[in-house]
């Protein structure tokens, strides 16, 4: 594998599983830091703020710069502020999404929103889902932070944001606008903010349908690691495969 300036790591299933770090990923990140390379962390997780993710990584022994963390919540907030300025927003999600929307200066409301935005919320109730459906049926634009159907935890796979978004889609017949991977918004923001060329960027992840496809669609090299959602043999059989495939990220250390 050749050298890159920007190594963009997915988190769930790539760097950690739930609250447990993946040791080989941790070793590779430390290796990059020893080479003077500061990794980026690009996650579809919209529940947590950048500060919360920074703290979670630090508790695992991984130091991450706040400006090197890009979440789908951050990208979603930027998207709404750009395409729906001066519109009201109803948020169904965690602290990360709510804070990102507020940071843009958008008005957050409980009823009759112009835009309904959905991010991962592990404390969902039936009433929350029903109100989401009502808002969309009453004309709110439906935006979802990401389409991940499932994610890795230390116990196995759990339902992801995409599974919930598709439930709302099935009720309302309105498909969401997805912002997170495999869409390329987060990678483009990093490229622009750090003045990078695409040939200097590498997307690293465990999920072909999100991480790897995002890199392919953005036109950068990709590295699939067999520690999460998609198996290596399945990636290698895709019509558009990853640039590199490894069992663990230890294989990337010279």
C-alpha cells in the first residue's frame, strides 16, 4: 500500500465495536501518528458530538483531534443550512445531531417543521416515530443522517439508523435524503477544509455498502478491513471492489 496524507477511518466495526477498541486498528493508528500523520475519523454515527467521540476514543487510548472528526450529523447540519436556509427543523436524534443543527443557527421546533431530520436514537418510542410520520405527511422535507441498516456492537449486529428511516419511508411513502456514507458529503468537506487532493486520501472501513462505496463514488482509494459488517470475500467479488482488502489493519504496518 502506498502512502497517503489523509487516512479516513470509519469508527464502528473499524476502530471499535461498541465500547471495545479493535486492537489492530489502534496499533495502526499509533503507527501513523509515529510517522507524523494525524488520522481522520469519518463516521455515520450522528448520536454523539465531536467532543463525545473524542472522549470515547481517548478512553480507548486513541488521541483524536476534534477538527479531524467528521460525523454525519455535522455534514447533515451543513447540508440543511445550505439548502434550506431560514427553515424550521424538527430533530429526532441524539445530542450530536441536535447540537450540530443548533450550531448552524437553524431554528429547532417541535411541531409543524419545514424539515424533519432523523438521526440515530436508541431511546425511540412509538410516539416519536408516529410524530415523525405525521410531520413528513404534512409536507416536511425528510432528511436522514445515514442509511446504515445495522452496525457492529460487542454483542453482535444492532439495528442502525437506516432501518428506522426505512420504517418511516414505508409508512409515509417519502424516501429520505441520506447524507452519510455512501454519500460523499463528509469526504468532500474534509477535502475542502484541509485543501487535499483526492489522490492523497484513503477511506478505511468495514462496511462495503457505506464506507467503501463512499470512497469509490468520491474517487479516492479505499481499504476494506474484515472486522465488521462485510466479509473480505464478498468485497472481492463486487464489480467495483476496494483498492485494498485486509483481514486486520496490522497488515498495513511495515
